C-alpha cells in the first residue's frame, strides 16, 4: 500500500484546523480532537513531519518553519481547503522530502504535447503510482482523463514540473527539450512585463516610448528591460528602472540568478528591480501575483532571513600554472 493511500487534503485541513485552534499542543489532546472529524491521524501527522512542518518532543507537537505562519492565516481564511492545497503543494514540490525520489520517478514519465505535459500509463504504472496520483489529483496538480487513460499536469505547473524532471537522469534530447521550454517561457515572460510596464506608465506617453527591451540587443547588460519610475526626481528628470524578469512557478518564487545579474543589481542599487512573474502556462502568467523586488542585492542576496540560497553550479580556475 502506498504511503499516500491514507493521506488527503481533508485530513490535513482537519489537523491544521485543530492545531490552529489549540493553545496546548499536547499530542494526545490534538489526536483526540482530530479523530472526532477525520481518520488516520498517525499517517497525516507523519506526513507533516516528513515535510518538516511539525515534530514531536516529549509528547508535545512543535510547529516548524512557515507552518506556524500558515496556521495564523488558516484561522482567518474563507477557503481553508484551497489554502491547504496551495501550502501543502508548495511544501511537497519545492523541498527535499522522503517522497522526492518517488515523485521525480512519476513525473519523469510526462512529456510535452503541445503546451501540456501528459502521461499515458500502462496497467502496471497505474497501479504503481495510484496513491501518489490520487493525492496529486486531490491537490489539484494533476487532471485525469478516464476515457483516454491520460494524466495531464494542470496548466499552472509546467515550470515546476520541468524543474523536478531535471532531478532524474536525462538524455541530451530530453534535457534540451526542457531547456527549450524554459527559455520559451522566459522570453514570453519578458514580453508580458514589457506590456505591463507600458500599461503602468500609460499616463506618461513621452516615457512609454522610451521603454527598451534591453536583453534583445545586449545579453551582458544584467537586466532585461529598461523602464522608468512613474515620478520624476527632485530635479525634474526621469528615473530609470532596470528590470530583470524571472518566470517562477505558481506557488514558489524560486529563480536562478547569474553572477553578472547579481553584480549589476549591486551596482545599480535601488534602480534595479526583480520582477518575479508566476507561470500558469507556456504563454500565460498571473500578473496579479507578480512580485516586484526593489534593490534585490540588499532585499534578496544579502537577506538570508527571508530568502534561501542554494548553489547548483560552481566555477573553478587554477590559481597558478601547473609545474
């Protein structure tokens, strides 16, 4: 039996509700309250432990990471189930867990068909992945067409699915296809931000005409778009806004930042902005969830309290010629 056969959004929502309403987090008490409305407490609690959201010490439940903040929001939401889906999906897909290998193995079967990622499983594969499949359906990450026996990744998640696929062994052709898709998404994101900037500055027509798509002509600039602030400086001059666009997954503002971009962000300070644009399809974005970060060298690179940095590639050079 799969570990996911006894896990559901409803159960996680019930446990989250109990935890959010309790001042004493004694495990025995929490379990008793939970079992009034749901089943499989042990499996649900262990799943949250595996996501590094809770732990148990001497019979007390300890809330970890951003789960405590989530529970604060959970108390005030009108959409508890949807909030749980978003939070658990982000935690499940965007961090290393005991399930990562199984998840990557499952997602490695998906291939691009037009602008969608699809998988048509065999009978054996349907059985092998049934628990995980059902959980991803419950999280609204996956859609299943029963008539054609086909699994499809929901449109909001093509980018994060591609990133997870890169954790497995890839042929050069598969890797090239993933990079091509990500490059396509990145270029389309830049065009979307160009239009966004033109709308933002629409009441300043003389300035709108001066917006530049810099990365088209200069890939070494360290930013993609040269736009402007909507207010003049104290001398009546327009103020440049240098924009680096990053297409990010719908629930996680994770991005890759090159050394050149970091150096340019340090150089330009408050004139430099990161635009983190959530992807909801190959050429679709959620502009309402756009995150604009001013002076990201200070706000991101130097701010490890709010942002986590991981190194995926390292560059080495020999300090002196070999003898």
